[in-house]
C-alpha cells in the first residue's frame, strides 16, 4: 500500500500511538510511563477510549494534539498509516476482546505493535495474528512485563548455562485477593471487564494472571509444557469466570510443573513467585522482593544473588538502571520490555535485526499463552483430565 508523504527513514525517538488507556484505565498509564522511562518513545497519537467524547477528553489531558486524537482505532490506523511522521508503533491496552482487531488494523498499515496480554481471546485468532505478523515483517511485542526483571534475566541465563543441570521441577504461583468479593458489582472498571466473558474471553484468573505465571515458567526454564491437567474454580457466587486455578504440567524429558493462580486468596496483593529445580541446584524468586534471587547448588549452602552485586551476570546487568541497594521493580521491568522492543523497531528501520542479547515476548509467546488458556479450559471441563497443548 502506498503511504502518502511517509519516509522510510526515521530518526530520534520512536513515534508511539495508543489504543485504549484513557481516563480511569490503570494499565494505560503504566504503558506510557514504561515507554518514556528510557526516553526511546514519543507519545504522539491515540484512540484512548471506545467512547469518542472520553477519548477526546483523555487526549486533551495527556497533551495530544487535537488532530492526533481519534474517536476510533479504525480512523487512527487509516490516517496514521499514511501521513508524514505518522506513528511507527502502537500500544494496545484495551480489554482482551479488542486485541486482535486492533493489532490487525495497524499491522496492515505497516505499523509495529506492542500489545497487552493475553494476546487474543481464542487460539484461532492467535494463529491468524501470528500469520499476519509474519507476513507484515513488523515487530510484535507482548507485554509479559515480568520477563523484564533483571533477576529473571539472571535466572534464565543460569538455567541456559547449565548451572541447575537438567530441569526437573518448575513451580509458579500468582496469587491475589482483590476479587475475593464480587467487585464487578461495585462499578470498578477493572473488575467489570475482567469478569465479563464477552470482553475478557473464556478465561478469568487463568487468562489475567495464570498466563503470566505460565509465561514466566517457560521463559526461565526454557521448557514448553506438552500436556496439562487443570482445575478451574469460581468461588464467588454469581461470577461468570474462574477466580482460582490449579494446574499440573508435564514437560518433554520427564520434567514436571505446577501453577496456582488465584484472585480470591486474602492477604495476597501481587504474590508472583517462581521456583525452578534441576539435578544440580535450584532457584527461587519472588516478585514482591524482585531484586534478590536465591540459588541453592545441591549439597552447598544457599546463596543470595543481588541485582547489582556479587554473582549477578551480564543478562541482569544489561537491564539494570541504578546502583546496588537502590530497588528496581514493576515499572522498570515493564520499561525493559518496551526498551527491548525499541531495539528491534530501530533495527527494523534499516531492515536489520536487534542484537542477540535482546529479549522480549513475541507473537509466538502470545500463541503459546492462548493455547495454555484453552487447554486449561478444556481440561477443567473434563474433570481435570490430561490434555495435550
């Protein structure tokens, strides 16, 4: 498709647009902060709400020019794809059901995509989107932000380097309490759409946080499950989607895994933990204390590895910003995904590829995540029968 007045050569920051993320949307602000933290992006356009009036008001609050504020993502994709200095990348921060149509619209206009998870609400759409990304040749980044933490990069490198030996056990928990009561009936926007099958998809807690746990387990261990047994439960009366999940996993080569994801466990705020054990040693990490990684070589005392201290490796160092003893956390991890995607987008300006050290979740990871959700739903519907991924 011809692009009116649009040069293939760019300089400076990546011009970023956003779909969703307007007034009252928590995650939109997180994405904007993450994009700006390393000064790699400039936020220049948006269709910030499905309500045109709210979209316009949100754009004005954020300082967008009036002619770069759009009432619909279709209008935005069409115009930004053809104007001079149109956006190079779009961040999609809508409820889940809109991820696929929005991503499709922008990819077809030659625009890179950074999308919230889960990637789509069905495996069929996930596979279609993967094909579209491959055909377009554009960068697609999925914001599994926990992969951006320095000590997660440290753990991944240690596993890949053989320091744990052959992986036997992978255990991930992601436990919260904010949906212990029927918060969707109080008018809380974040609860309303997450418990609505039409907007969230068929999975509740399994799609919202279970996919994070599964992705993190895959990212660090280097393993993809070949089969699973899942028990999805809805504890809150009247709720339409699951709010608690237990999953057992089988990995190629005989490894085993477990995932517990819950949004109805009082006393837990954002309790994401990962434990990986091999025949030579084990690793333990907790998101609420993210600057530390416990390493237990078999038969030796347990060792504490800090983000910028003794024992940390180059994989952790390249995504670390501040000196030892200064904590980094959620926003910085999120920003690392944006900055890694920026490396790929900048390389793509000249038809190249980023350095091999660059890692961010891709469309392929998105397909795996949606396949995981559908397999869990299928297994639970069969009384936790084992199903293949």
